[in-house]
C-alpha cells in the first residue's frame, strides 16, 4: 500500500469509535489509526503464537473485533456485502453506526460489488464505499476492466451520490469521506467515493510489474 497512505488515513479520520470498518488487504493505515497494535499485526505476518487469528488467516489478513475492524478477505469485494449487512443492522436498530468498506479498481468488476451497491442503494443503508483506484488489478489495467470513463460514474446506476477525489491528497479524501459519513449517519443513504492513485510497487512479492507496465510512469 506504499503511496496510498492518504486514502487510508483520510478516510479513517472521519470515523467514530462506534463505526465499522471492512478493509481490503491494502489498508494497514486504517488499522493503525483505529488503534490496532502493530506488534499483533506483525505476529499475523509470521503466524506465530501471538497471532490473534491463530494461524487461520493469511499474512496481512488480521482482524481486530474490539476495534470493529473485520478480517481482511482474499476473495475480492466480499467485504462490501458484509458492510452493507452491518449498515442495515444499524439502520434497523437505529444506532447511527456507519459501515465503511474498501476495494480496489479490480473489485468493481466483481458480482459482490454490484450486489452490495444495489442493496445499499435500494434500502438506503448507512454505508460508505471507498474505491482505491490504483490503475491496475494485478496486471490488468483499468482500460481493460470497464468501459466507464470513471469508476465513480457507476454510482448513478445504484441511486447514490458518487465523488471522485485525488487519492494522494489527504485533505481532499478526508473532506469527501466526512461528508459521506455524515450523510449516512443522518439517514440519507450510501455514497461511493473513488480515490484516484497509482500502485507504486508490485501487486505482491511474486509479481513483476515491469512485464506489463512502463516503470517510467512513476
């Protein structure tokens, strides 16, 4: 997530302790901002006796239930549906809790993205959806993922506001997310936010980005 810190911190700073977070695997800043113990996060990387997940999760797939941070999931975009479920529970119980979820640009091509936003829009769930658009879903560029000019334009089809911001500008991210969180808490429904950035490094330690993109781009 190097180079994507502004998205993590800018969004996390808008939340209250009672709100719920449903991250992808590129939001360590969300965990740290919410008060997660970095030692526990490192224990998960090693899968040792200090791992809160007791070896049942992959590295960086940690979970901190007391902080209302759900486990990171490898299947892409499943966390969006989970977030909508919690948001609906909040609406029904009138607790004014907001659920925020994160996915990458590749996640917007998944069925789970469509199902989550369809349900949230139809039932006006207090949810905020963050797209971290870093231009590549592993080796697949954005131009091969969608015919939409902007990912945020998808919001129209789900009946919710959509906002696109510079994902490297922490203040722009904060302001857009704060407005969306406040809107959700008032009972005015969900918001889709596209944070435009760039993946500085490889997708993973087994990825060689020089095979599919020009390294001079950054």
